[in-house]
């Protein structure tokens, strides 16, 4: 007996072992490795390793795979009220036949997990905007980061936008307010960043171009343009260089106390890209709490 899963754009670039857990449940790594070695899990009918990364459109096959109940998990979809749907529809910057662009609020996840929680995909799935389609994620934005966010309306557009992000053809600009005064007014952060997948440590090179907008001896307002797309890249880069983002209580330098400010001062300000020789540029206005922090820190924007 064979069960096949077709990889969607929102899982593009995900490792096979993580994908298996995403679809099935909290399966032990050893159990996944054993089934991969025995050819009971294949990608596009070929034997692969657990570290193999999938692409949109790939087919993951399970042959005589025991879907044991103790491993199975049920994803609980968030059920938004009409009020929540309307609130998020009001954040739309652009709405065309292929995608929407929103000014995402801080504190809301892009996708839901195994626990019921508020997220954009479940909200817009119930919106009339997606009445004859469904929302597709094409990039990431941390829960606590606000600003420009794209959601595709169909699989074809999702695959196109995902590819553009992967090829670095979509140019992103973030605004951040960090602790302390950056020494140089412009430059590039080049560091190896560490993350963990299960018990495995992964080290990845990361590059971010930055430019100071205004600064004083207390804090700095700067533009940041990520060249690579690593998890928490901007937050980690500023942390490594001794200038944690205000409101970031995960990546915080010892000389800075945990912020009483509950909002992360990181905002996805602008997205630029081109499709069929047509230029698209989107900017997201700053949240009120971000503007307030600029004034409190006596910075100019």
C-alpha cells in the first residue's frame, strides 16, 4: 500500500525528516532513518537521506509505512471570528488576481501548528478574498515582526514567488531600532549563524547589508537588507555585534536588561520584485508603537 504527499510551495526547501513529522507526527528520528534506508519513504520514487530538501511539486511516497496512532497528530485549525477576519482584511496593501500584500501585525503567526493558535493562513482561508481559492505562503516572517507580507492566491503564483525568493530576486528592506550606537554608518554583517534541528547543530553563512538612518549613544535606527535568508538572521546579526534589537528577549546582550517593551522593534518595511518586466514595490507604514519608540529614543526618520 502506498500513500503519496505532493509538496506544496510553503514546504519548499524543508528537510525530509522535518516534513515527515510535519505531516504525520512526533516520530523518532531513528524510526524515520530506518524507513528511509529500507526504501519505505522515497522522494520522486528515489531513495533519499533524511537531510534531503524537498521542492514544490515533489512527491513523497510512503510504502507499507505504519502510521501508528501514537505518532499521529491532528492539526487544529484556528477558527477566526468575522471580526478578526475583517481586522486583517483592513491590513491589505494590495489585492490582485494572483496575490495579496498585507501590513502584518506583530504578535500573529503566519501558519498554525499542532496547537490551536491565531495565524494568517487560517484567517484568510475564511476570507471572501479567497472564496474561490486558498492562501499559499511563499516566505516567512517571524511572529513578532510586523510589516510587508505576501500571500499567493494560486499554486502557480506561489511557485513563482517562492522561486523568486530562493533566487534572491525579491529585495527586502527592514527597519530596526537596536540598543547602543553602531560604530559604522553602513556596512555588511558576514557571520556564521548556528541553529538546531532536533539534536543536530547546523552552521550557516549569513549576510546582511545595513545602513544607519539615525543614531545616538543610546540607540540606533537602521535599514537592514538580508542577502541570505536564515532563520532570525537580522536579530542574530545585531546580537552578535553587541546591539540587540529593542524588544527582543531571546537574542539579548548581557549589558542590556530584558525589555519591558513587549513589542519587537523590527519591521518589514519594503519589498521590491519584478514579474514579466513589471515592477512591484510595496511599503508598509510603521506601527504606532514603532513610531513612539523612535520619539522616545530621540531618533529621526
